[in-house]
C-alpha cells in the first residue's frame, strides 16, 4: 500500500489516488495500468458551467494515456461520470488533468507539443506510440493557443518580407517585430503580397498598436508600402539593405553579360563561369577564386569599375548622419560618369526615387539581417517537412520556428498538484 501512496504522490492528480497497478503486454508493447479511485467526499464538476455537484447521473470506466513510467506505456483507468446539472442538464464531468476531446492527459499533450518543436511529427508519433494525426492536432492547437496569447505591447518597428512557396508565382508575406518584448521575432504569415493581402494581419494586430508603429522595414514593393502607410499614420519606411543590394548585384551581372556579348573569344573564356565569383564580396573569396577574380578585373575596365562600385556601396548603411550619407551617395553617382555602365545608371535612378527610405536607417539602426534570416529559416522549415498538406499548419510552424513561442521548454511547472 505504501508503494501505491508514492505513485499517488508522484502522479499528483487532485481528488484521485492509485488503488491498484498491473503490468500487461499488448502488441509487443509493455504497459503499466494505474487504477485510480476518487477520494471520499469528492465533488463532481459540470464541464460547461463549472458547477460543483455531489451526486452523479451515470458512469463508465475510461482509459487514457499518460506520460511514460520508465520504459512502460502508462494507462490511467478510472471512473468517468455524467452529472445532472440544474443549469445545463446531463453533462460529462470536467476533470482538470484531461485534455479536452482527447484520451490523453494534459501533461502528455504538453510533452507532445514540446517535442514537435525539435522533432518531426512522425518521430514524435513513434516515440509516444500515438497516431501522427493526433500528434499534429495537438501541436496545431498548442501553437494556436500560444499565438493568441502573445504579448504584442511595446512594438514600434515592423518588418515585412516575401517568400516563394511551391511552384509558379505563389508568394507569402512574413511580418516580423524587430523591437518587441522578446527581441526580433515573427508575428504573422499570410498569402499574397498585395495591399489587401495584409489586411488580416492588421485586424489581428489591432488599430491602436498599429498607430504606435514608427518604422517599417521592407523592400520596394508598392503593396507593402501602401499597406503600412495606410494603417500606420506616423510610419517612416526603411528599405531593406539586402533587397537594395540584390538590385545592385543584378546590375553588376547585367554588366558582365553585356561585356560577355561584346568580348572576343579570348575574353569570353575569362568571363564564362565567373558570375558568382564576381557577385561575392572580395573579403569572402579565398584561394583560386580570389586569384580568378583578380585576373578578370585586370583585363576588363568596365567590370573592374562596376566591381569597385559594388564593393563600396555597402558603406551607405554605416552613417549615423543623413547629410554624410547623402554626400556619399552623390559621390558614388559621380563615379558613374563616362563609364558606360547603363545597368548602374538605371540602378542609380531607382535609388534616387527611394533615397529617403534608405537614409531612414540613419535614424533607427534596426536589425536588417533578421528579416533575411527568417526568410531562409522559413524555407528550411518547409524543406524539412517535405511540404505541408495543411496550409494553416505550415504558417503556424513557420511562426513558431522564428519566434519566442518556439523555445523548447520540456519541463514546465506541475499542471495539477496534489497536496495530499
């Protein structure tokens, strides 16, 4: 009897104690069955209204899964009761330790949802001896609950990016907080990149919080710009450095292709296959790649000048004073004169149209790298799962993987403490 008292204390379900224990083998799986009895004088609770009742209407024996007991699959067997409530009629009693609509305990449900943060659904299902759809449903509900309970106060800087999903021109937008209470983290994933596609986020985020947003980091897509300016009256747009640099790299590649067409046979041999060497930063090249780049720059003046301008352009984001940054930009444009670099001239005209958004970084040195990092992490999450059949679940997994709700916490405080 004393051993069962120890199990009762370890189990910690208030109002229940372990009456008996047996071990059985079923389908090559060893199970331990703990038979629970109710403490004398216990009350039954109506599940809809929480009313406490002394008498039961009817009962039956139910078995539910609990956390593993050492190497044994643990089954709890107890009497489940229906009550006749004066307010609600005949209803099933409410038991605090049971997961709603599942024959598992809340502790097991919590462990499953935590394991899904670091393991695949299939692996968790194998580990816990559960069906994969059960595991997915538990994980999905846990992420939805965490998403609705998130702290959104104190956010003043938002960032938005897009990601290509599947085949064709199918894009999703990723909205992140860059200065929230838990640091930079993703808030929302939605389909499309037009202005109206962002409306579900603003409804969820709230009008009052949107008015407190002072800066928005994004690329030069009109849909993002118009949406943020509509919902955040005092916002200042900051254009993402990585998207601006991507336009410059495209211009550099256009110069390379133009020179390839213009070059003779000897030059074509030098230019062929040098695209990625040319686009990389000089500091990141080593060995043969660095030697090949120097050889290329030494025989073509236009590519040499275009590469120098590319290497120096990143300095634009190093200034804290807008006047100094603007002077640097004007000097950078001056170097394009007489160079016959038409792609660079088109790039310069585009930057002139958006220069205020680029110089906005001088006022607020936000984390520009986080947005690009979440884009890569979102792709890896999709690739790791080999795609998701449930779009809503895929969005939730991306949010979880790129935010504080995805932190692995396998050992919470006890959900149900039995002081007896």
